[in-house]
């Protein structure tokens, strides 16, 4: 029997085999709360990479007690947005953002913590590459999940 014909028959047999005969992998089920929180970060990443700081900032709670912690503690949504505009004045300075190693830890139905890594790819004249780790506290609000504390190193 030609090799090709044997491969086709093997493929047909494999495809018609009952699913119970296939080894099962436990892929796990990610709770909706964790998916909703991850969506916030994916939307942030996409907004940043479009050069849209306003859309990026929508992930944060627009409140005077929102905290943004880097080398200093900044309080309030407006101050945080102004700091972003100052530090990233144009598309080239913003570079290309990617998040990795995201872990969502629900605290209860209203709050969750996220840890992860960020990498910012940009030219040397625009500040060079940057990377670090972050931890976020998010609150479930009437407008969806919003970041209320952002602690970023780098």
C-alpha cells in the first residue's frame, strides 16, 4: 500500500475515533471576572499602540483617590493623565507596548489584583526600550473594571 494512502487512512481513522479515545487535557476554565479584568489590560495595550492616551487612561477610575506609583506617589486621575502626556508627548515616545505574565487574583466580587510585566519597544532617540513589573488593584464599577492603584517599576 502506498505511503500516501496509508497516511490518508490513518487520518480518517483518527478523525472518526470516538473522542473518549483521545487523551483529554484539562484546559481549565477561567472565571468570567478574570477574563473581564484581562480585557481591560488588552484594551489598554491596544489603545497605547494606536497612540491613544485618552483611551488608554479610560482603564483607570476617574477619581481623586486613584493612585499611580512609580518613583513617586501620584494621586488623582487628572494628574496621572497629565503625567502620561508629559512623559509620552508623541507616538514615537510611546513606542510599542506589550504585557506578559498576567496573573489575576480576585479579592472578592468587587476587587481584583493583577500582576504582570510590561515591555516598551522604542528607538534610542525616543527614550529606548523600557520594561518592568507592575501590580494593579481594580475595582468593579458601574462603568466596568477600573484601575484604582497602579504600582509600576522600571
